C-alpha cells in the first residue's frame, strides 16, 4: 500500500498507527491486516472507540500490544484481534485510560 494512502486511512480512522518517540513517520502494525493486506473489519471500530475515550494513536497501540492478562493467557490483545475475539479487545479499549 502506498504511504499517502496509508496516511489518508489513518487520518480517517481506518487504520491503527503509532509514532515512536523521535520518529518522523507513523508505523502501521501488520497484525491489523488480513492476508490480502486489507485492514481487519474491526479496526475502524477500535479506532473510533479509542478516540471517543480520549486514547491517542500511541496509547491505542500500547493497549493492543500489552499482554492480554492472566485469565486470557500470555498473548497480546493484538493476538486476540487475529483470533477474531473482537468483543474481548473492545472491552479492553473501553477500560483503558488515556495516557
């Protein structure tokens, strides 16, 4: 996908991106794409929910890459996305606090 298209999709809330400290560009985690390089259907909803709760893009990325918790096993929430556990991930976004 072309960089301008990625940026447009990020601004429209269709993709998750983060910007590491000191970086000039955004990074787009691969786990949000399917095998055909399309964003997973849940991604725009995750972005919308996180923005409604005051989470910026970097905080959303941090929440999704954190361990999923003791009861959910050793994986990350991003792994849960890939497994189709959308409601589990949405609930974690709803409980997250802005940084």
